[in-house]
C-alpha cells in the first residue's frame, strides 16, 4: 500500500471569521501502480487534497500514511517524502526557476545529494521521457510554450525518480494536440515505470480515456470512487454538482432512450463505436 488516508479533515482559517472546511473526514487507499483521476468542481477540495499527499499542507485532523508510516510522526523526513511523491502544479512557472532547462531539471536530483554524473544522467533521461531533446537543454524555461514548460516541470519531478506522480491540471490551456501529447507521455510513463499517477482534471474525456479509477470530490468529501464506467453511470448526479460525463455517455444513453438495444456504459469513443456496431447488428 503506497498511500493511505484516514479520516482526513482540513479547515482553512481555523478559528477566524473566514473559517472554511475544505476537506471533511476523507478516508482513501491509493495502491501502488494505479492511474487515478480526481475530478470535482472549483472549490470541491481536490487541489487541497493532493497538497496533503506530500506534506505541503498539514491536516487539521486525521492521518496520512506513506508505505505504512504516518507522515505526521515526529522527525518524519519530509524531504524524502517529496522526492518520492512528486507534485506538478497547474502553473509550471511555480516550479521553474533556473537559467536553462537542463539546469532546472538537474535541481531535484542534485538537491538529493546525488553526484554530478548521476544528476546529469537522470536529467537527460527525464527530458527524453517527456519528449524534449538536446536542442532544449540550454533554452530558458521561461521562453518556452505552455506545453513545453509543463514538460520541463514534469521532467524535474521525474528526475527524482518518484514512486507517485501527482499532476494538477497538466493540460490546462493547451490545444488538443498538446493535451494529447502530454497525456500520452504520462500514460507511457505509468506503463513503463509502474509508478502511481494521480491526475487532477476538468476534462471528463481525459479521465475516461486514461485512468483506471476516478475519485469525485464534492464539498470536501469523496462523493464517488470507482472505475470510470461505474462513476459515469451517475452522470445525472454529476450534473447536479456542476460536472458532466464524457460526450459519448450522453450519445449512447440518448440512443437507449430512443429504443436502441445498446449498452450504456461506454466512456470512450472506441467503446461507444463498438456498442453502436453491436446494436446495429442485432
């Protein structure tokens, strides 16, 4: 078991006039190697939750265990935790600060105390994994496109060889091509390195296509938790909290309402295509 969350609650501004409960008694288990999607409307608690997972925020109450150890125990090594549980923020500028791309990606492993040789080897490997070649090494990260900045930020985390990779809206503001390229790279990393990936996204199509499990956050609670086809069966309830299902979910349900004998649990274009073809052959 990689991460276990027990009765986690968090209150912003506790004891003040602006007090607000952001997380409310959440208990979850996040096993090694899963690809997990976290969805929810703005203010649902999803970003607050992921910042607890590597100790950036400390819970008001409850516990988080990483590999069986409470991260709130005295003298717990938070530096080591953050090298194992890597978080890529929605805005990559928050994680880019060196003079060029290669130096920026070297920062993490160098900070772990690795030799210059191993640091540079890890940086080259990480940049290759996110699809950035040597022509980017000496460019300023601040002069790159939005998608390239995200790749550099992801590479900076990957260079520390994390066991868990958390991505907060990694494709926000990107065009469809850039979005698909980044998510395909992440999916490949998950498959090849067997790391746990936690993806926070507003795109129902993205989570349906890539993740194995979806956690739906609403008012600081985990409202649903299951496989995409199980979660999106509740598309009416999701609409009530400001979310939706993938467009194909509405297509197959509309055909069902019109009298088609069709399965309605499709969540991707490929699944919908297959369901429609099967229905047409009946």
